[in-house]
């Protein structure tokens, strides 16, 4: 006889402290809103302070608890400082969503060193540093944790015409980072998983559509997805019922990409 409830699923995150990167728009904004709605105390992070403040006002008006903190994912001191500030507000971070990312939109042979560094640092190095800092604290305090890394279907699909070689490379790096951290930290009850979205509405997607035109008509369902359509995936991965799920990549692309 099982000791678990039927069904073994809960949306109650009221005992959790969540830190989400890249919350100024798109998926990150939605992730923060959803986690706060489910009771988590949420740290909102990003570069654009005015947008962080605006989101904080929205969440608080809806009854949520949050604090906005500026972060520069290319600056390791900023990452570590942000985590310390988060702890001062709400205590140990138990849910981390590594969402912040930037595109390249440039042919590999034409990229400047500055662009290469910015994409690598924002998309891969920054999430690596932040994940390790969060994990170190969870391990020291013997607390379980949930990490969700946001990759992209671009990690698995790229073409000679996409001008996204570096973005694709960093997002595949996120996939492997997820698997490696999951294996290393499983014994500490830290679950590390990954979501690989297809085309979802966001500032990044809007910029791409402006450059190359409407791509949705080439998709089987002829649409760009809404961030709200990823709520259930995020909540599954951060909820207690996903206790046995770690090192997994969930592709959420509406059937847009080949398999």
C-alpha cells in the first residue's frame, strides 16, 4: 500500500524560495508569476530594473511575495551578490530556474569576441556558476532542491541558414550541464531537469520574426506558442511529485521540430 496521496501532486509551493533569472519578459516573467501564484517566495532577476519593479508590483497586487534584484549573468560577482541578497530577503533558495539567455543572430565566422563572450557567459557560464552556488548551500544545509534549466529546441536542430550556431551550442551545453549536475547531486536530493522550448512568444522570438518573417505557417499547427502553455511542465518539475525525475530534458515545442 502506498503512503502517497492519490494523486501524488500538489501545486502548493508556500514553503519554497524560488530564484528565476531573466524575468523581465517572456518565459521568465511567466515562470515567476506562476511560482508566486503557487505560494513560493520569488526572487525576480534581470538587467532591466524598471521591468523588474513593474513585475514585482503585478505579483504583489495579485497576492504574491517577491523581491526584484538586478543581476548581470556575465558577471560572477553580480551572480554571487544576487544570491546573497536573495538569502537576506527569504532564506535559502530551494528552487532555481535558469532562464536568462541571449541569441547570437550572427554567422559564426563573423562574430566579434565580445558577442562570443556575452553569449557564452549569459547562456552557459552564468547558469553554471549560479547552479553551483545554489547547490553548495543546499548541500551544506542538507536541504532538497529543484533546478530547472531552460534550453531550446535549437540545441537539437540547427541549419546552415539559421545564424544561430553559438546559441545552439550553448543550449546544448545547458542540456549536458543538466545531466551532469543531476548525476553529481542526486545523492543530495537535488533534482536538476531541463525544458527545451520551441517557438514561444517572447522578446527574443519577436526579434527573430522581425528579421526572418512569420515562421509559424511552416509548423504543423501553424502557431507560436504562449508562455502559459508551459506552466504545467514547470510546475511538474518543481513539485514534490517529480521526486524521482532528475537529469531529464522535456521538449515542449508543439510538434514544430523534427525528432
